[in-house]
């Protein structure tokens, strides 16, 4: 017996049901994504609020580096020792501000001009080669994010930067930065860097030593392996001359 053809009305009804079902699933997926995104932001916000009173024990960069070293260099491990803000040389503080973010004390965590300049450079090169990051933006990335360069990551970095600037004063931001920034292959923080490169403490770094450490920050692993770089020496002299004008957040 021939099966009767489904009526046009029935076909339309079936299509409508499918469209409604697909719409519901799309709305559900959007809701799950939105909830997850807000939950992540809430976690970041709570973590930053807590760090006003408790020192971070590690960062996203440290954890990824520890995993990498365990796979590729089991003879190395993360070097990191926390020291209070007042036990870090003012030479190093001035050198980093002079090198990385001259307006750190007065900006709100980002520099619009620097971001726009980085955007133009990236367009000209056809890929992301610059970020125009301030000290606070660098800290946001180091604490929570990855080394991947993308505009999505940059957007999240700016949100975390706002959280840091909202919940912390500049001195606390700088203290965490100084204790968590990468300074070589598995070397994190001012104390570990001072001991690793100069066999001294962060409190006793000279102006020349501080200037060289500051210049290393954009490419710490590279300069760890190229300590006699002519660029490093020349740039350190420039930073040493600028250090006197650097304004500290204390």
C-alpha cells in the first residue's frame, strides 16, 4: 500500500518545530556561555580582592613554565622567592618604570595611545607583534592568562587590568608585579633574578644591575642566553639615565 504524502501544513508544522528546537538550543548555548564567562570574571575579581591581603603563590606563567620545564628540562625548576615591597631596591623599581611604563603612577592601567600605536604596527605587519602593555596589563597577563597573542586574550587582559586598578592601589600592583614577573628560564621575581644573575639580593641591586634587569623584561629567556648582547648594554645605559625621573608609587 502506498504511504500517503505528508500534507504541506504538516511539513510546515514540522519545520516550525525544528526551528523552535534549534532556537532553544542556541539560546541555551548562549546562556551557558554567558554564565561561564561571568563565572570566570567573578573568579578573577574574587582572587584579586583576596590578593590585597594574601600574596600569590604562583601565576599562570609560572605554572605553564613549570610544566614545560618538567617535560623539556627536568634539571631545572621554577626559582621564585617572595620579598616585601620595601625589601626591593628602589633602583630596580625606578629602572622598571623608566623602561616599561613611565606613567605608571598616574595612568589608569592602560595607555590609549600605546594601544593604538600597537594596533597600527600589527596591521602593518599582518600579525600581532605588539600590545602596548602597561605594567598593570603585564601583571594581568602573567597572573591569569597565557602567552598566546590574540585580540580575545587582549580583551580579557583589559578587563583584568580594570579589576586590578579598581581593587588595588598602585604600590600593591607594583609589589605583586616585581615578585611575579619572568626574568629568565624559570626565574620569576626580583629576588630570584638578583640571586640568579648577580649573586645578591633584590634589596642590594645597584643602579647598573637594575637597569640591565629592566631591559631584559620584554624578552627574558632570550637575554638569559645572550647576556653579553650589545643592545642590552646600550639600552641599559639609556634606562640608567632615565631612572632619576621615574616616579614611584610609595
